[in-house]
């Protein structure tokens, strides 16, 4: 049987791609090696984090599933960087690993247009046998499945190899076989296929912990969902713990480095720069006396504990020895050893901004296959690949988010414009317009794009419009309500911390003495919106004076209003930069542009422009090696044409 779409792989990218396609009305098959591991949290059982939490909320704002899934399965919630500005704050939730996986599969099985099948894809069916248009796949058991579009999301399984000390074996996760054959076929076709490496720490039994020797880490009491349309979070929460390595830990690791496949040269793939193994940390930072170890539960019904910060591929006896030198882990019982996994990836420079391959039409590629690390980055790509595969089926132009409207736009633009030779991870510093890309306003930034994509229902529109209307109603109240003379006593309370509302950090310009501000400032007659611009005045203060502000309002909306007002000046300044950015993005470059005939380009620029085929002058300007003089030449050439 043939399908409109076929998705290869049941990880986080595959889940979002297949759900998007099926919800858009296309008959879709998801082929994966093991139906029981769909949505597996292979490494850290957590969703979100710095920049990553923003991505999850953007996925939800666009109609994706990840935010809803973590809301229903979280066991601890925290907002990171609460003491810093909102542009770098982000939600993170510890997940119940088993519950997350089961709910992900349940969401897939509930879709009427989606079909699940357990097999391994080893080859593509290409039109007329040429690498031009994909028409289906061939599976390991010799079957063939036809499809008009294919989304490839192989994760760490394509020619995956696992390393634990001297032992190595084929696999994408420990105990799960690798997907063999497809990587070699892609090399034959001409794709730039490289090798990457990632790793994971040992898991230990909960009963072997001595938590009294560790620092306890509770989650936040004030919990909000990743999903903008979800219900209030009502789940049991568990604490995490913090401990540290020490000189004995490091000495054992140094003694066994010769048995590490990472240092013996047996692993050729490049590992993640920002999530190194404990061996890497000990070697690269020899003066550090200790490193953090975050002791995190994997679920309410599970006794497995994840040792975040101790990723390793040392032999199992070495792992037991060094783990037991750590405070609180002296009696640790290892359930699963840590290991490294090396796998094939495709350089994403061979993709268009829609995530469609430049080499094979109707083939979209997403997730770790494109050289990224992290569940969130994978899910974001899967969602966009699914949306654009659906638009391709309908003969519509692709939906491309730009760098000024979403972290997802930054992610994909970085990948397809710059490529990557090491696992790519999203950071707030990668986003030029991060003040506007807060996690709390993702729905307002992207709901129009969600409607454009078609991943909505009437209830979503009604809920969003009601929220926008209420926010504007409150803003209008803040503009009209002024501080009255009779409220002088109340004025003295301005600036006091109000429980339950967002804490903001004053800017350097406004960091004046709080006492002087309260004693000397005469604020009668000022409207509440103007008062709220002051770094020492919170919306909680104003609610004490005017309870109507908070009547029948979600507390998350009040946070958004406060941040919008406090950062209005910065946002206006950033908007001017965005307008200049979009002006360059608006100068389209024809896909058939013959760069050999453009005079005055440097040889390096000509070669890179020919390979990357930028869609706009803005994208061309971000290509490494393309000079400003080359951009001027391109603009003149386009002007002539």
C-alpha cells in the first residue's frame, strides 16, 4: 500500500513529523525499528532548559505535541535563570521517562490518518533509478513502501556503534540494534555523510543512594505548563539532588584513560562540545577540584536514577570504581553502564530552509540526522519538516521561520546556512533578537504561523483570541488607572516583593537606590502602565492597589504583560534591527542563479554560494567566507536582473 507520506524513525523528530502530516489530512506511515521505544528519552529524562524551553513552547505554539506530552508526565519543574533577565529565562521539567514514552505512542495511535509499522529502512526507491525524486523505501525484510514524500529521522541509529571500554557493538542505544545499510546508500548517492558521537552516564538503583550526603534540589512551587492550551499541572513532584566529584574520582579516571575508546582513537566521531564526558572534563580542566553531579529520578514507578554530568565510555569496572568515590554514591549499584554511541549524520548544508534535500526531491531530513543534539532541537525540526512535507504535497510554498521570529528559525537557518561538524546545540546567545523571543510570548509570536501551517482547530483560535483580548483589556486598564493622592500610603509599598509574580532584575541604568526612589519620588497622577516600567515596581504591587487587574486572569498572562511593559523600550530598539534584517531577507535570490556568471565574486564565495544556494541576500550574508563586498556585488546583480 502506498501513502502520501512516510516518516522513518520514531524519536522526537519522527513523532512531530508524523503527527503534523497526519493532522493535516495526509495518509502517513511511521516506520520504526521498535514500536515499544517510540518517544524514548535516551539520555537525560528532561525536557526544556536554556533556549530549549523556548523551543518547546514554540513547538506548542505551532501545533506540535512535545509541550503537551511533558505537561502530562513531568515530575519536577523549574524556571532556570530566575535571577536574571527574562530573555535568558527558560522552563525545564524532569520527565517520568516511561510515562512520557507511553503517552507519545498513545498520541500517535489516536490519529486516524497515521499508521505505525515496525521494520528497518535500508534503501530508497528513486524515480527511474536516478537520484532525483524519492518514491518510497525498501525495508530490511525486503518489503517496499511507496510514498510521495519521505521524512528521514534516524537519530543515533544509522550505522550506530556503541562503546564501553574495550567492548564495542552495533547499536543505536544499548540493547537496540543499529540501522545498517542506509548510511552507505546515502554516501553512494553523494550526500556528505559524517560521524558524530554522543554519550550517556550510568544509571543506578535508588535504594543505593545516601541522599543525606547530598544537596537536595526541589522544583518550583509556581508551576506553569509548556503548552499554552493545556490544563493546570496537577502531578506528584519528586526532588533531585546535587553532589560532586572529587580528587579521588579524577585520579581513578586518569588512571584508566588508556582503556577509554575516546582517548584510544577508536571513536572517530566528534562529540558534543557543551556536554562532554567526565573523561573529557578531567583532561581538559585538570585544575578543577570537582565537577557537579545532578542526581535525577527517571520516574515515579522506576527505581532508576540518572547521574547527570557523568557521561562516560570507560570500562564497567572503572565506572563502578569512580562512581563510588562520590559523596552519597559510595554504595552505588549500577543498573546500566554509561556508554558512547557513534553514528552517521548528514551535513545539513545539503538542505534547503524547508529541510528538503537539495539532492533528492520530496526527501525531508530532520533531527539528529542533521547533526543536532537534544530532544527539543530534534522535535522542532521534525515539526517543520512535517509541515513542509505536507505543503509540498499540496503544491504550496514552504513555511520558513526567520531568525527574528523564533528560536526554531535560528536553529534551522544555522544548520542549512553554516552546516555543522559537531553536535549542534541551541543557546540563547545564538539568537540575535532574543529579547523578543521569550518563552512566555511564543504563542503570540507564532499563532499566525500556526494558522498558516493549518495545525489548529476552532477551539485553539477562540482560546487565543480570548487571551489577546483580555491582555489588551488589562493594558487599557493600566493606562487609564492612575496613582491617586489618597493612595500615598500605598505608594510606600511599591517595590516590595509580591509572591507569585515574576521577579525582574533592574537594568544598570535604573539601578538607583530603592530607598531614595520610594522616599523622594512623587508619583501621584502617574498611570499604572508608566509605574510598571520602573524596575522596582511589580504588577503584584499594582494588583494590591487595583484588584480588578487580576480578576479572571491567568497568572501567566500577567507575567507577559509585565515583561512587555518593562522591556518595551528594548523591544522597540530591537524591532528597528529586525526591520533592517527583514529587508535583506526580503531580497530573494532565484534558485536557478548561475553564480559562475556573477562577476566580481571571490572564488571562495562563488563555491559556497553554489553549494548552499541561499534563498535570500540575508541568508547569503550569513555564509561563512562570503564578504560584504560579495553581498554588494549580489545586490547590484539582482538589481540589474
